[in-house]
C-alpha cells in the first residue's frame, strides 16, 4: 500500500516525518511518501460564523488530489487549522470509509492548545494516532469498542491520549486483509 502525506498549508517537517515513520511501523506492507508540494488551505473551507474550517471541503480537495495521483492508494492530508463537521464542535480528522482520502488537523493536538507545556514527543504521538485512525477508516475499518485501540473514537484529547498508537488484533487483521486486497 502506497500512502502520500500531503501538507495542506505549511506544516512543521518534524511532525510529517514522525507520522511517516510511525505509519510504516503500524501497517503491514506500507510505503509512505511525504509529498513535496504544499496544497493551500482551500479558502472556501473557512466558515466566518464558526471561525473554523469545514473538514468536508478540505477532504474534497484531498479526494480530488488522490484521483489525479493514482500511484497512491491513500492520501493523508495534514492541516494546521481548526476543522469541524456541522454536527460537532470540532473534529481531529475525517476520512472516506472506505476510500482514498483522509485528513487530520494538528490544531487541537498541540500541548499548548490544551494548556500543557510544549512537548514535541506528545504532539507527534497524537498526530500519529489520529493519522493511523483516519487511514484505518480509508481501509474500511469502523470505530472499535476497545478504548486502547487506535480505532476507538476520540471525543476529546483525553481519549486520544488514552489509546495506544496501535491497532488491536482484530482491527490489525481487518487492515491487513484490506491492504492485501489492494494487490
Ligand atoms: Zn473515526
Ligand atoms: Zn480495534
């Protein structure tokens, strides 16, 4: 499985690198490239009333990028703005389930955002967990009832911190089968 990590707006290179290295350790049979080109954050995504960006509008752009770059089985967009879907106050990410487009936002993962002191290890680990989670969705994985599994739904940063950066045995098996089916 070939994954492209697509920066949407300027993203700190160490985070992209941490996510890339972590993804390679998590999924079987995966190659992971950081795409050099930066996709601008779509202006249309900004919602003035909410002062946030529409996750679905950004995901649309990633989907369209993925359709033009068929060498990637999946494209993971990484954005550093606050994103939302209409039903929720915010989301950490969104993905097509199954599909080829995924998105995570770093905005609410930063220790500083959560009133903690800066810690780049914690930050990168959170970004990795959310990346694995969204890519898991692109492979067709639903939310997992096990709170330690990375496919467990994160309602808050506490849920993200509680879960491991690993798929449970059942989710791993399902991911491995899906990856195998990609050929
Ligand atoms: Zn999810
Ligand atoms: Zn699981």
